[in-house]
């Protein structure tokens, strides 16, 4: 079990920060579907609209899962995998014009650091948490 007191408070704070941001990113897939579909199509993603909607649903469900401790290991690993793959596919800073490189590099690095955060959550999700629903594998 992840400790009590300060450790539990820190873990809950981390879960809320990581999970809420990821869930919000997923929500944006639904609020900006057309814009994101156009960008996905521009990047050559197959079935761009379906990809945007499916990834949005995965981000919302995974982010909420991390926050409320419902399948947190599955949620965190799925999100980490998505962030790495989407970072490589969507934010290929090495293959864009010089004026786009900094923006794409920033988005790529954002995906990398969030993947690291979700993997840290996944490592902690192998233990029981004192705060949360405790539903998982």
C-alpha cells in the first residue's frame, strides 16, 4: 500500500494533476473535432476523424481512471503508449519546415514528459492506494 499521510496526499495530488490534464486533452478532441481531424489528415493518419474521436475517448477515460483509481495501471500504460505513438506520428519536428520545428518539438517533448508521468503512475498503480475506488486488475 502506498503510505498514508503525506505520501497519500502527494500521490492524490499527482493523480489529479496528471489525470485531469490528460482528460481535458481528451475533451478537446470532442470540442475541436474538425480542427484536429484536419491536422490528423494532414499528418497522414488513417481514418482521421475516427482516430481523433477514439483517442479522445481513451484520453478522457484513462485520465479519469487515474484520478479516481479505476483500472489505473491499464489507464496509465495505455495513455503512455498513446502519447509515445502520437508524439512520433503527429509531432515529427525532424520532418517539418524550419518555422514549424519549434512548435512541433515543444508538442513532442510535452508528449514525452506526460508519458513519463503516466509510467510513474503505472509503477505506483501496482500497489493499493488509500484514496480512490481501488478498482483494477
